[in-house]
């Protein structure tokens, strides 16, 4: 990934940029996928087609864990999924995943009812 502030190439797990010291996902000056300079209100990168609005998908392992947690503890799926769906940009993969946690929480109520009653 590239820092959105200064454009320096970083590890995908970086929480701070070693070039500018800021959170690498908070800026809007550069594309996170290719590092090309972008404009403030630009939605996609014209160089690589990358999404500039944020809301990247969770890694598959993390998503599966959150999915199972939403099934076992339905309230978690409703609260966490609802908050994440509200914060994620419309149409993003992360928003779809968060809404799936809410739905999984609904199935979790039914699953827990069958399991314990």
C-alpha cells in the first residue's frame, strides 16, 4: 500500500507512515494502491482504477471470525455490523460484509433458540 498523505510505499499492515508519521489511510493526496497523486474529491484512481473512498474488505480470516461471532453472539452482529455498515461508503465491499454480520446476528437468534430451547 501507499501512504495517502505523502505517497511512500508501505507494508499493508502499517499503522503509521515512516515518511510523514501520519496514519497512511487518512490522507487524500495519493492513491493507496499505486501511489499516484490524486485530487481531494476523486472517487477512483485514474491510473489504476483503485477505490479512493476507503472501505476495503476485511481479510477472509477476520471476516470469517466476525461472521461466526455474529452467529454465536447475535447482539455483537447487530451492534458491530450496524456501526461498520453506517461508517463504510455506500456500495463498498466492507459495507456488504458489515450488513452480512447484521443478517448473521438475526440467524444467530434462531440458531441459539434451536440450540438451547
